C-alpha cells in the first residue's frame, strides 16, 4: 500500500511540473510578443526621427536625421533583425505550449536568444551613447549639445531607446525562463 501512495504522489508532481512548463511556455509567447512590439517601435521611432530647423533658408537648411549618425543606423538595423528573429521564433514558442517537454528546440532558442540579446545590447548601447552626447555635449572636445536646437529629434531618438531596452529585459527573462523549463524536464 505504501508503494501505491508514492507512485500516485510521483504522478501528481509530474502533472504539476507539466503544468508549470506549460505556464512558462505561455509566458514565453507573451514575452516574445512584447519584445516584438518593443523592437519594432524602437526601429520605427528612430527610423522616422528627423527635424529641420525653422530658421533655415532656401539655400542652406539645417536638419538632423537618424541616418546622419552611423550608431543610429546600426540601432535601426539591429532592431529590425531582432524583431524579425522574434517573429520567426513565435511558432517555436507555440510548439512549446503544445509540447511543453520539448528540449532540443528550447536549447536552440536559448542559444539564439542570447545572440539576439548581445546584438540588441550593442546596438542600443551605441545609440544611447550618441543620445547622451547629443543631450550633454562634451566641453573638453568642444562638442556642444545639439539637443538645444533639435529638441524634437532628440526626444524622438531618446524615446526610441525605451522600446529597445524593454526588449532587452524581455530577452533576459526569456533566457532565464527557458533554462528553468529545461531544468524541470
């Protein structure tokens, strides 16, 4: 009779573990969707950041666009790549909801998520450095703050970083939760 009780309790803990993995898989899907929105919003906001100063004449115009800065170009390209990857990884996330015990595809996603996290971090950090320099300038290098003149451009480029950094947090959580799901197998 004792063996029957231990078998029954073992089966219930397996069922509980299966439910936890399914819950982690649903949360994985939600995080991927949130990260898609963040990277897409960051890329679109930065890609459309542009301002022409109102005192410009017909012959000379002072304008700022995202493609004037290589770091901003990198930011837009990286966010587009990560957004596309996250969209392409959605079927795997849905597959993990249906088959929560799948392990090899989770390992692949952890590896690819880590690569995308590094890529996104590098692009967002490069853009953040330029945004910081545009806001504060650097007196020792005689670089003046351009955000005093180009306020709309600076606000839009700084705002685009929010989505990207939010997507970075989502990717970190995706890696952690995928590792937990694998360890629970």
